């Protein structure tokens, strides 16, 4: 980045030919720095497990029109998928069966108490 004589960065605007492209550069008004547009992931995208939850995302005009231009952020927010459990599926099934047996025993005890009254 070029620097001026008073030690400030010189911001060079994008060329006019890049303005016609979909992902053209735009200047961040608060910092004066050009950034890639659009920022963040696309709306409704499922992100990899362990990814940081995005603070910004974008939606296409087509998607907005399909949702009757509803601008509720929750409608478009990308989601971070959860990692699949690394446990053996057979162990998980055994654990669920043990829990169900405990529930069944408790219900049988409750039924005998209710019937004896």
C-alpha cells in the first residue's frame, strides 16, 4: 500500500472495469479501506463444524424476493453444523436401550402402586 508524506495510507479506488463485476471492491466508510464485496458467507449456508458464527452475511435479490422481501436476520443467518459424534453407534444404541429399560422398570413399579390403591 502506498503511503503519503504525512505517513497516512493512500487509498486507491478500484478501477472502473472492476465495478461491473459481481464481487467488486467497495470502500468501508468508517475505515476508508476497500474490502471485498459481499462480506461474509451467503445466506442460509451451512458452515463446517467448528467454524466461527458469522457476524455478517449476504442474500441475493432472488432469495429476498422469494421471501417477500422479509429482512428478518434469523431467516437468512448461516448455521454452523455440529460435528458428528465419534462414539460407536452400537454403544449409543446400548446406552439408549439401558435408559429405556430403566424407564420401563419405573413405569411398572408405578403401575403396581396405582393398582394396589
